[in-house]
C-alpha cells in the first residue's frame, strides 16, 4: 500500500504553467523524492495538490489506501495533520500568537486549550532564535522570522510526509545548513519527503528518487 497515490490526476494550470494531465504518482514510506520541472508554477501546483490545498479536475487521491473527499475541507483535516508543508505560500492565523499557532493542531485534535509547547518545539524555537517571539502575532514578526515559525509548526507535526518548496529560497542560504541539519535530525524511518529545489547539494543529500514534470506530464528519472 502506498502512502500517497494519485491516479489519472489532472491539475489546472497556474501562472505561466501548463498544468498536469492524467498523471500517476505513488509515494512510499521512506521515499525522498526530488522534483524537477521546466515550470516553477507546475512544480508549485503539484506540491499544493500533494498537500491537499488544491483538488484535481479528474482522478483520485489516495492516502494510505483511503480515497480523499475534497467536497468538505473538514474531511481532509485528518490527512492534513499527517502532511507537513513548507512553502512561501504557507501562512499562520493572523489573530493568534505564534505560541497559539504552534499549538493549534494539537489543541484541535486533543479538544483542549490547556496545552504547552513540547520540548521539541522549544528546541527548534531556540535554534531559530524565536524564543522571545512566541507571544507576538504573525504580523509583528519580520518575514524571515515568520517563515521560521511556520517551518517549526510543520516540522513538529506528527507527519508522515513532508513537502518542501525551494528551501534555499525559503530559508536563505545562510540558514539552509541549519535547516538541513534539523531536517536530518527530524526525519525518521518511514517518513517520506517530496521537494523542489535548485540546490544540488541539498538534492543530493536528501533525495533517493527523482521525477520530472515537463509538458503537462510526470515521469520518473532513473537513478
């Protein structure tokens, strides 16, 4: 059984992209899949589709064998909980503090507001120098600080799959080494990763398979 399986999947175009037509993609536990594309917009829409942010025009999305129902976002929440997504388009809830945002998913599924940050979240806040920003709201942070907070939220989910878009742009090259070390420490046996990056060292370090999006199709690249 695949962790994620897209069958006969067609995605509309965004920006200058072509969209994707009737593709098949399967992701297993332990896969670290590097995405290459002749269109940044097509790579972006594909990763958003994996994150269940956009639905398809045709086809089926299966997560651990279960077909997802995109007709009601609430039916997607148990699956979103298992998918980490770090992208320039990721956001936090603006009227809640960083601390509340970091606790929000746990609070929802535990039906409790009396939760505190766990040791792993605290460790990452210290690593990214956000320990003094936890009671600020997203609008009070510098853009780079907000991106770090979003990354912490996604890295500390109980995720099965982590999705990354151009980490060298998201974190900046001066923080990419720190993020790479944190990612190495975070990934465990059975996790899967899909990422789009132009950084050759990052790609070589974290990928064990590659796929190519070109001309609205998706194909495997031989290792």
